[in-house]
C-alpha cells in the first residue's frame, strides 16, 4: 500500500518537474516562447522566474526524497523467500558442494 502511494507521488512529481523545467525561459526562450511569447508571465504574474525556480527546487527535492524512499523499500522488498527463511537448498547426488556444475570439456 505504502509502496504504491510513493510510486504514484513519484510519477506525479516527475511530470511536474518536467513541465516546470520546460516552461522556464532559457537562452533560446524555452517552451514558453513557442506558446505565444510571454504567456507564462500573464498566467503566474510578473514574478514568473521566481515562481518557476521555487517550483523546480521544491519538486526536485520531493523527487529525490521519493527516489531514496523507493530505493530503501525496494531493497527490503526484493529479498527472496529462501534468503528470508534461511532454507537450505539440497545438493543433488553426485555433485560436490565445491562445484555447483559438473565439469564438461569445452570445444572451441
């Protein structure tokens, strides 16, 4: 349940981060210039650059936190049942415990 919620937040923040970065006007004008010049200034007001910079920073911080949380949860979730339970796998007869595979001649 918690894992699915964090994945959903991670996807939403990823999309927001992409949108905010693309809306910023860079050297070439950015994506905001292709929608009619200064359309972002009329939407967000006169302090568009400040708003977009803060939105980028906030979404980047949330993105990093969700990345780390997912990494920790996946590390705990990804263990196999054999490793968790400590079950020993039986060795087939005729095999040494030192050699997991029988030796076969290799022809080149």
